[in-house]
C-alpha cells in the first residue's frame, strides 16, 4: 500500500480546499479561459456576484497561487498562474494513483492522416513547420530557424517521423539523444510540431502515437520534453501519450528578454 508524504498531502489539501467553493471554481475557469487579464469588476458582472464577493474569492485564489492580481490605476487585473495548468492535474494524478498507470498512447486518431519515417526530401518542409512554431514564441526558446543541414543531424535516424494528408506534410516529431554516454542510450529529448494550417485536426495525436509506440518498440526507455505552461494544447497532448509532469522550472531562461518557465514532462516505457 502506497503512502503519500504528509507535507505533500498538506500542500495538495490546501490546493483542493481552495476550490471547494463553486464560486471560486467558476472564477478560476473564467480567468483561465480569458485571453487577457480581467478586471475584478468585469469578473463580478460575468458571474453575477457582487464586487465585494468577487474580491474576497479572488484574494483566496491568489493566496493559494492560482491567480495573480496586479493593480493598474484603480483597477485590479486578475490573470491565471500558468504553472497551475500543469501542477493541478499532476497533483490529482498523484492523489488518485494514476501516475502508475499512465496511458500508453493517444487514441481517436484521424483517419485521413498517416505517419511515416522522415526522409531527406522532407527536411525543407520540416524546417518551414519548425519556423511557424518558433514564431508563436510558445514552442521553444529557439529564435533562429536552424538550417536544413543542422536538422539533418538533430534526431536519432530511427526516431524521426512526419504526418501527412494527401501527400502534404502537416507536422513532424523527432527524438534527440540526451547524452553520448552508453548508459543513457535509451533516453531521448522529444519535439513535436504541427503546421499552423493543420492545428486542431488530430495531427499531433497521430505524431505522438507514432513517436511513443516506435520508442517502445525501438528500445528507448525514457522520453522527456520541456513545454511552456502557456502551451496547454501540447501539455494535454503529451499527457494523453503517457507523459507525466515532473515539475515546473521557474524562470529557467529568457525569450526575447522575458523570463519564462517550462514544465518538465517524462514518459517511461512500461517494464517488461
């Protein structure tokens, strides 16, 4: 029988306890889904509650770290703490014991998308898709698009794949070695990129399915990746493929002069 550390249990109880109020749950959802920081007054109006009640619940959410509140003039602007988007699901997984039985790979694959090994001829298109990801500023700390020559040697030859529909390459995934030491031969750093025009169409699911099943079959025992907390679609996609959150690396590096966090995720091959 497993036992959860008392200090961790206390932290999680505080997190969950804060959400033991439907108004706070509604507030957090409203803030988390808003495209920009929201005024307390606007939140109160949207939820149909008084501004005093709204301010009270926002303070509680801020104390626990779910949201941040910034004073701009006479207005209080509320924004979500992006780290919670990874931390809260991870806490639920720990409590419920589901980390021990992580999913194998994504389901519900699109019928019109196929995956195959990446070839030399694919590299210019792969580079174009990579450039689109770099431009979002939520995919990588990379700011310059690597040359085709650099991409050619970036990934393990047996673990680089593209997804296509009607012979049109829509995305790619690759696994890079993390070390030249033999003891880490089965550990890889993964990347997944989908063309801007094909996002939301299941291309990522098809790529992750190919990535993890081929890694399992090819002797890779650990896949790891770092994702910006703001990239919620990628976090959800990786979790569906059996990746689990190890933690959030706060202010790990700067992008365009701004400190950014990354969520560290890892997938372990099931023990034979």
